[in-house]
């Protein structure tokens, strides 16, 4: 493959590099550390401008990158070209993880337990012998990982780390939802009635940030423990159908399929906005919505307006709005402050550095993010923030 050389700066986000130069500091750190020099990394991820910034830092540290596409809806073609200009290989399409594995990577880092899952689905004799360790960044991916009793390699659970949960999931996604709704509605969020479905690290952050803006927030979660926590955090807790009847905005953050289905579309009030920030686009059953719709309008900000009859036999109409076709809206539209996501990506890169040094000596199975990795990431972030 071509020699991988870092570009001096990403053209699309030069102001970010100056105001929050985390990736510049990360690249220098990895270069001085030398642990990733010549290491082949298979990376299943969203192909965004922030991925490009991270790729620049990894390549500066000497890594050889092979990337596969998580979701075409979140892929930025300019970012893909920028990553390829570094000399990295980027594969898109449904079979992209298999193409990465064919390159015999040494380390894997995953989004949704896809590339690790592909690796494990291969017969042991057919798996690339080069792979020694991996990491996973999502809740849904970790849930899949924990169903496998005999993992043949160590996997770091980045999602369970403090920085991913408290910075990127909680503050990053929540801030992104607020930014998106302001741009979408052109109004203050004060008094806006919102329902947040799922009260994990992501959903609780969304609820916090919506209330911070003066919104009225209701929480829905099937887990009684999370419902109780939401109650003591000061949120009203209700069942989904009851909540939908008064919600101006519905945000899903569960990682589960078809949380919103035909019954829920019918229960929703006129003018309600639906957006998903969970990993899988299928949280919203859009096939059921399309079957019920009499008309669909394409609007700005990758939003569609669905015209439905208010009730069977009624001539009254209601309109429902869906953002980004159910894909994770904050990623598709790159909303909110990028600092939390860059901190997460820096932590992911430093986990790879840790695995390059220690992966072969770790026991097989799930491992929490080493605290020293989060400390190093925090030091770089605080320096970039001049804090």
C-alpha cells in the first residue's frame, strides 16, 4: 500500500484545530510513544470529518489504517477522500468489514460488534492470525459481546469507561440534540414538551440538556431501575403511549429495534418531531409509518414530513416529522460541540496504543478501559482546552 503520510491539517475544520487542538497533541503523543508504528489497525466506524482528524493523528503515530463503513447515512465523502489521501484504505458498503479483515489487521476497533462479529463468525482456521486484540465503543456492541462465553481474544470495553459515558454519551449527544432542535425549529426550547425513550448514558444526557434549555422532559424506560433513577433525577416517568400523546419531540436512545411502531405513530400528536440517537436506525419503524402516510415531504436538515389521518374514518390530518431517516441524527448532521466526540476518539486511539503494547499479555474476554488510558486522554484534552 502507499506510504501513509499525515496531512498538515484537515481543510474543512481548520478553526477547530486551532481552538481545540486535541488531535494535533494526540498525533505528537503517538509519534513520540511509537507503540503504533507499523501496526495495522482495522477500524469499523462512522466515516466523518472527525474520523479524518483522528486518522491523521494515528497515521502520524505510524499506524497503518484499514477502515470499514458503519452506516452510509453518516459517511462524509470528503472525509473518505481525506482519509484515503493519508494512504489509508477505506472500504464502503455492506461487505466492508470482510474487506478490512482480508488485510490481516493486528488490532480491531469496532462500532456495534460488527467487525469483531465477522471475525468470530469465521472458522478458526480461516480467521486472520494477525488479530491479537480489539475494542468496542457501543452499548449494543458490548451486549452482543457478553453473549459469547469463550471470546478468543481480549476486547476493551470503551463504552464502559468514564470518558465515553460521561463526556461523549452524556454531554456530547445531549448538546447535539439541543443544537439540532434549535436549527430544525428556529425557536427556543423553553417549554417544549419532550419524551426521551431510554435512560442510559445517552438518554439521561439528552434529558439533562433538554431540561437545561427549559424544556419539559418525560422519560420512558422499560427498566425499573432506570425509571427510578430518572424519577430521583427529577423527571416525570410514564409509559410510552401516554407520553407520546403530549410530546412535541421524541428522542429514542435505546439501541433496540422498533421502539416506535405503528401503534405509536397513531398515538403521536400532530407536529411531533422524532429523532434517534441510538446506534441502530431501526429504533423507528419507518416502514409502518410510510404505509400509513398519505403524503411525504422532503425538508431541510435531512428531515421528512409525513401526512397521516388523525384517526380511522376521520378527515382530520396530522403531520409527523422524522429526522435523518431514523439514523443517529447527531452523527448524520454533526450537531453540537465536537469536543466530546474528539475526546472519545482520542481515548479510542489511546486504547489501541495500549493494546499494541499489552494486548498479547491480556487474558481473553472483556476488559474495562485502563484508567491510565483515560488519564492520558484527559491530560491531552485539558491541555487542548487550556484548562
